[in-house]
């Protein structure tokens, strides 16, 4: 595995591509291993799977940190790491169909909404979300009676692609089309900038995959999702 293979698509190693292009100013690390600041997201990437690159990744991590990798092949780390999760995800790409908001007020979320965003993501578990995740891009939401009940946002930005993330709706407010409305709204913003929307979803999340396909997205490829901790962590 090497990110430098000329045949690689920018989305084959989306974390590395993001941290060496649009998000390079956020990157911690060097030419062998890079990661986002932990208060933004635990995503990390290596240039290859050599012992030197694993050592560089380990040097970036404290004992309590995790490193989340997205790679085309399964990752087998050296003994100084332990695998907290090894799963697969589908990488889906395309512009979701336009869905009218039907009188629903879609708002742009910011720093004042972080507590509500963390509360909603803790309840619905769409993936890692921290106090500074919203700094990665635009986040949109829907409030009902003052409560944040649905949200969506932008996360990784590899080259001219933008990842849709944190697609979540409060269990008490499902079935009203909020997810489709937000998918449509965020993708229109992405496309208006000349970028291509994509997202990741665990392979076993069949209902979400079916939803995204109905909305006009298609599977590009399967990636391995590996969560590493240091063995002494």
C-alpha cells in the first residue's frame, strides 16, 4: 500500500489526499504520517505501511488517542498498536437529487451550536464528531421548537471532492424527509463551488446505502476502516 502510486484515484486514500491538498494547513505530521488535530477528528493516514510510517504515526499519538484510517486494503499494524475496530465502508459519490425544503427552515450551524450538535451526534452516532469538527466545512441543521433535530455537514476535502458527513435525524423526528432535504441542500452548496460530493457509510448499514442510492448516489469502491490505539494506551 502506497499513496504515491500514480494509478491511485484521489479518493482511494481520501484522508491522505485531504491532508495534502485542501486541508494541508490542518495537518499534523510529516511525509510518512499525517493526521488532523484530535479535537477536530481522529482521522489519520500514512504514506505506506512500512515500519517507518507506522512509527511516524505512533509518534503523533498519545496513549489515549485513536487513529482512524481509510484504506483500499486491510491494515495489519505492528505489535505496538492494537486494532480497536476493523470494518469496511462503502464510498459513495454523486450529486443527490434536489429535494425541496417544503417550508422547513434550513439553518447554517456554527460555534454557538456545537453543544447541540454534539448532543445530536451522541444520540444518533453518525461517526466521530468533536468540538471542532464543524471547522472542516459548512454544517446545516433543522430546529423544531428550538431543538436541533437534524443536521449534516462537510468533512474531508480531498482535492476537488467534498465529503458529506454527520447525516443524522433525531429518532423522534424521522420520517419527515429531513435527511433528504439536508442532503439536497448541502450537495447544492458543494456543487456550486465546482466540487463533487461523496460520502462514506459502513457496509452493513444497508438502509442508509439504499437511501443514498435512491437519492442518486452510487458506490465508487469499498474501503477498509481501521481504528488503531497504541498498545500501551
